C-alpha cells in the first residue's frame, strides 16, 4: 500500500468517525415529520406562538444588530489608529465565553442588577427575547469585526478610498461605496453562522430568558428531555423546524442583498461630507465597557460577603465563596477540553495531509446549522451504540464543533506552506512521515498551537452536547453556571462563570509560552 493511499484512508477514517455517525441520527429525527398527530399536538400547544415570536425577535435583533454595529464601526473608524486600537481589543472580547458574558450581563441589566441599583431603571431583559437579542448582537458584532478585519485587502481598499475621497465623496459616503459592496459578500458565511447560532442557542437563552414561553430552541430542548414519547417527537419536529426557519432567513438575506446591491450600483452624483466617526467611537466604547463591566461584576459577586438590593457595592469582601466552591466541574471540563482538542488536532492533521480540500465546506457545515438538531441526532446514535453517559460519547459529541473550528484556523497556514521545503527534504531521502513530523509540523507550530487553544475553548463552551451525550452525569463549569442561573446562588454562578473564562485564558497563555520556548531553541521558527 502506497503512502498516499494510506494518507487518504486515515483522513477519511478520522473524519468519518467524527461526522458519519451523525447522519443516521438525523435521518431518525425525520420520522416525526410523517406523523400527523405530532403536528396536531405541536400546533395545539399554547406555547408555540409565543416561542416563535421570541425566536424571530431575538434572532432579528441579533443578526441585524451585530451587522449594523460591525458596519458602523467599520465605516466610522477604519482606517486609522482608532480602528487598530479597537481591533487589538477583539481577542480579549472574543475570548469571553457566551455563558460567562450572559451571566455578567444579567448581573448588570437585570431588574435588581447593578444598573437598576445605580439609576433605578428596570430593563426587563426577558420580554420577547429582546435582552437575548441585544446580548447576542454585541457578542456577535465582535466576531463579525474580527472576520472583516481578516477578509479584505486593506491596502487595496485604502487606495480605493483615497480615490473616492479625491472625487469629492465624504467619509461615510466613500466608505459605503468602497467597503460595503466588497465586504458583505465575504461576510455571508459568518452571517450564516450568526443566524444559526442565534436560532438554536439554549444556554444563553436559559440565563437571559424569555422564560414563559421560552424560545423555540429552549422549548424543543425541554420537550426532548421529557419522558413522554409524543413530547420527544414534538421536540424533534421543532428542532427540524429551526432548520426551515434558517432557510427562510437565508432567502430573506439574499433578497435584501440583491436590493442593496442594486442600490449601491446607482450613482446620483450627489456628494455629502457626513462622518459617523463620533458615533462609531461612542458605540465601540460602550460595547467594550459592557464586556469589561460584565467581567468586573462577576469578580465583585464572587468575592462579595453580602450584597443586597439596593446597595451599589458589597458590604464586605471575603474568600469564603471561593473556598467552598465546587471544583470537580473544573477538572471534568479540563479533561474533556484537553481530550477533545488533542483528538481534534489529530483529525485535522490527518485530513489536511490526506483529505480533499473540496470537501472542507462539509466539514465546517456544523458551524452554519442550528446546533439543537445536530445534538439530538448525536444523542440518537449514542443511545443505539449505548455510549451515552460515558467519556467517549461526550468527547465525540464535542468533536463535531471542535474539528471545524480547528480546521478553519490551520487550513490557511497549511495552504501557504512553502512546498519547496518538502521537495528539498525528499531529495535528501527523507520519508513522507519524517517530512511531516520533521519539517511541516515544526514550521506550522504557531497555527497548530493556536488551533489547540481554539479547540480547547470551543469544547469548554459546549452545553447541549455535554448535557445530552453525558446523560446529565458530567458536570462542567458551563453546565454548572446554567444550573445556578435558575434560582441558584449568584456567588457560585459568578465563580463558575469566571472559571469558564479562566480555562481558555490559561490555555492561550500556555500555547504562547510553548511557542516562545520552541522558538528559543529553533530561532528560525520565530
């Protein structure tokens, strides 16, 4: 057997082990579609209309809000020192997990939260999913800004912007004409990921509401956990309906883009000198302050020794809550994340070495689909294989999201690898395996370590896969934060949320230190 055949076999075996078992599970979920009584029970349920409204409302606010914030900051700050300063903050803001951010956001904006204590105003976060949509809009706007910052050729755009301004177009007008037409098509996959996540998010929706009725994703999650077969079937059907709603959003987005593209192509010849730089600076500062304030309020709650409404600060500070904190979820989370990221790295390397790049889109497809039907499909297969509630099942469930993210991190660097180095090694008589481990992987150590850190963070954030595949037997910092958010101890909730932030931060620091250590002994890799 030739090396190339072995490469391809290992690549497809590794990827098949992660993705192939999901297909039968999803096919099994199609069964309720053909059951008329399940449809009747679904339409007769009095929670259905309100859940649909909350889902559409929160998703529209999330997608439209995140895109609007991204474009306002781009058109107001780019290019220049302000833009560079703001983008330098994005790694910190992106590293803030959704659940931890939601917990801090709740402590800030709840009816008895810190801002209500400060100004006496209630924000009513859980009304029709408005609070959920606002939080997702802020969090996902940082994601879109990061994608935008890496997608476009800024030198070329800067030259085009100079030409537009020399023709008399003002700051905003020139940026709209130059940026929007080129940026929006490149943001389509990122926007699709935002829509899919907003539709199917459960953990953040549990923290922020709405509660009665909840969003469709939370309602489906509740039904899937029911003991009644009909309720489970209704949960499966609702999960599949989330995919249909995703298709409706895609069609709506495409229609809006066609109209906007036509509008951008029409030139009236009018010039105006409007600039939104002050607005962009204010919005960017507010978003950053909210992110930092969420972390600070979690720290205050974790060290508070009595903090009752309406006092602005805790009566005293103590370490007692940290001393009594349950640390076993931290150990479980650490082990799951390490196993998922290391196995994910092996799968990604095997795929990059022997797989076909044309199929990369299928591997990252889980990032663009609602998570709930995928998790439910995974759970169906784990039940058949009798692997639910065990370590192997939970790790496998995490890989469905860990592998796509790691592939997105490593693939660009792998494609840019100088093939002349490989040819030179072959002329020296090196085997293919020796070239891989002696030339390619050492030279790509930086993106590989970055991928490990990203995969580690993605694994930590998984709530639904851990809950379903673990059959409720695996307590992680994410599941504990969610459990404590529903009427639990706010101190312990803050501690678990901070631990959820601490683990990814430690991994990113560790990978940077490892890279520096390797670079110290191999100066050419610096």
